[in-house]
């Protein structure tokens, strides 16, 4: 008996034969539970001139405004493609600016 933790999936997987969505949070299935077709072990590589959705991993044409798999918008694509830059640290004990003198 093996006590190794199961491999988990990163999200819903679509069956290439029947097209049904397979959700398995605890393990990565090898066979479709609906049509018993063999599932691919590796996600398909993106075709040249295509971009991969940051949410679901589906390959979309470069001209796509919305993902055909999950409906992510162009803004989601750009947000995922933008480099993450750290912001300035916040200082909790910073003094308040001086107020104007009263007469």
C-alpha cells in the first residue's frame, strides 16, 4: 500500500472524447469517468501564434478578446502578463504633515 499523497489537478479538465468537465480535487484521473476514454497526461502545447489562458490553461488565438474555456477577459490576460513590481513599504508610525498656523 502506498501512502504517498495523490497528485492533484490545477483545475477542471475537459475530456477530449465526450467534452465533459472532469473535476477531481484529490487526484489526477487517467480515464474519463463518463465515457471511459483515456485522458492525456500532459496539457497540449500552445500552437504558434496562440496564448495560454492564465486561469484555465486553454490555448487561445492571439486575437482573442475572451477565453473560449473559462471566459477570462483581455484584461485578465494583460494582468497575468504584466510583471509584478513590489510597492513602497508603508510606514505605520509616520508623522502627519504640519498644519497651517492659525491667527
